[in-house]
C-alpha cells in the first residue's frame, strides 16, 4: 500500500543570519547555511510588510 506522505527532504541548516536591508515595506536577510552534503552557502530571504503597497505598472501615461 503506497504512503500518502511525501518523502522527507534532507535538511538545510541555517548557521547564521544577518539583516542586509530594511525599509517600511520589506526586510532582506542573508542566511549562512550548510547543505546535506556538508557544503556551505547563502540564501537571501525577503519578507514583505503587511503594509506594503501594491505595485501597478501602466503601459500608457495617465
């Protein structure tokens, strides 16, 4: 009988985090990580504020 559960993914471990940018609408974090194979790297994480205005692009001048 097949399982309905998704297979477990290898964990990526965060070893450090620093804020690299912040304004009223968003915060950007840089995470130092270690991958399952033991190699290290970085991830950029962007968090938007609940108060962030929508971005609207107009094709013609108003």
